[in-house]
């Protein structure tokens, strides 16, 4: 005896057909900036529209691409161009050939530098930012602030935000020895909110009114992307397409 398709099951069935496959589990790993900007908030909507279940791990671009290359993830979250993010996968433990990666830029976002709201410094030139990050400028009084030693927060060596700042702001120079590397960009932002001497480069979506403030400086832009090795499989493609709508 054939079972009839109930009205309540029709939306899910259509979602499965739209995704080109039966309901599946799609694993996503990578950049915390992409996760915080639209992947986390859009999860429920994407699962509903595609019929697929999402398993998401927020870390950094390098780890996401390493997971993608090893097969531990179906989709990587990447918050930098591939020429910046690609080498980070090898630092994270698995080499990936950038030529094999399909890169789906879903939106552009701004990279900003944040300080504690009580810090009187509100504007820095790109040159001043570079000198702060490399340790050449070590006290806020050198740029019009209080007599406090500057504390620079950032991420570990596999993080895309760290690599992007090094390229765009620091001209390839190394961070100063005082860099306090954190496990995530979110954690770096949280620490700035508690430290009047701190500064960190983050995605603008990590700026929290009343907790941190963005420094006025040159505008630095970055891509927020999802990536696959080769053409995405039907389930992954359905998820990427759904997130493209959410990202808008």
C-alpha cells in the first residue's frame, strides 16, 4: 500500500528536490567572521529551505580550508582572498591547491580596528596602525592617548584576519613580540572590551556599542565567502545558494 504525502510534508519534500538530493548533513568549518556575519544567524532558515542539516564549526580560515582539503568539511568559511587564505591551510596542517577551490563570495565586509570606549584616541593613520602592530609605537601617548602601554590582541597563525591585516595594513611586516594571540577573533574583541589599553583588528560586525569603538582610519575591505574543492555537491550547492540569499 502506497503512503500518501501529507500536506505538512510537502514543503520539506520540495526543499529536498530543490537541493537536488535527499536530506543530508552538510559540514561547514572556518572563519569566525563569516560565521558571525551570516552563517550562524541564517542556519535555521537555510536548514528549512534546503531540507539539509548543518554541522558548523567556527574557527578560522586556515582551519576551514584544511578541513575542506582533508574531507572533514563540505564547505569552508573564508574571510580573505584565496591568495591570503590558501597558505594558512598548510599552517593548519593540510595543504590545499588554490586552483582546485571554488570560491563563492557572498558579500563584502569592512575590517576595522577597535579600542575600549574609554580610550580617547579616535583616529589613526594606516602608518600609525602599522607601527602599533609591529611594536614601533608602544604607548598610547605617542598617538595622543593616555600614558598606557599598548596591548595588541589578535589571532593565531592560521587565522585569516591576522594574515589579511599583515598584508593590507602592515605591508608584510611581522607583528611585534607583544601580540596576544587568541583562539578566535570573537575572543580578541571580548578582551578589548575589558582592557582600556587594548586594540585589535576585527570585522565590523564584532563592534559592540558601549563595549568597543571603531577607530577612524582608511577603509579596509574583505570578501566573506564559502568555498568548496571542485564543484560543490548538490547538497552543498543548495546550502551555498540559500546562504547567498541570507547574506543579502
